[in-house]
C-alpha cells in the first residue's frame, strides 16, 4: 500500500480556483462546467482564504427553514436557535459574492505530508476535498477523494 508516499505525488497542481469577489452565479457555473465538488478560493497573492463546496451553493429560498414560533402567554416568540439558522440561510440565499458563502473552516495538508496522513484526515473529518498549501499558506494543489481512492487502488 502507498501510505508513505508524499501528497505531492497524487495532488492536482493545475487547480481551478475562485476569487473571493467573484459572483455566486459565476462560481456555480464553474463548478458545474468542470463537474467539481469544490474549488479553493485564493486572494491575489495566491493565499488560500476559503473553500467553496457545491453544498454551499444549495441554499436557496426554496429550502429555507422558517424559524419556529412558540406561543407563550399570548405572545408569539421566535425560538432563538432556529432564528439564527434562518438568518444564516437567508444570508447565503441572498449572497452575491463567493466570500459570502465560502467556508473558511476546512482541512488542509502539506505536499510533504504522507498519503496515509491524508487518508486519515479525510476519514476523520469526512471531507471530500483537501487543499494542499505550502508553509506560507499559498495554494499548491488539491486532492479529491477520488484521487486518493485511485492511488490506493493502484498501489495495493
């Protein structure tokens, strides 16, 4: 098995990226056109600032969770946790830029890390795409779950 191979051996280096200022429709078209499940978002200097996943694009007015209203002593109260979720979904549904809907909490890996470390990271976090960054936080590649599966199948 190829667990001790470097991530640099399986990562895609010709990465299609997005800018934080790109519009949501442009980003959706790009993901759809290339059949990507996710695309890294980089600033002008090439630093990784976010990850846009296809699931980030799925929030629309059609599937907003309306806040739970509770009648208490004759007054209608909005249940706070559901209101918070509703506000977040509404903000995403109305978003116009990638920066407004991208996730900023995601796993990354270094090109010198091993495929075994990558496999563990993907398993533990349940992610399907892991951006590869250098020591300065610049994007140098990306690994999709399919890349990992193909590599492990070829080396087993």
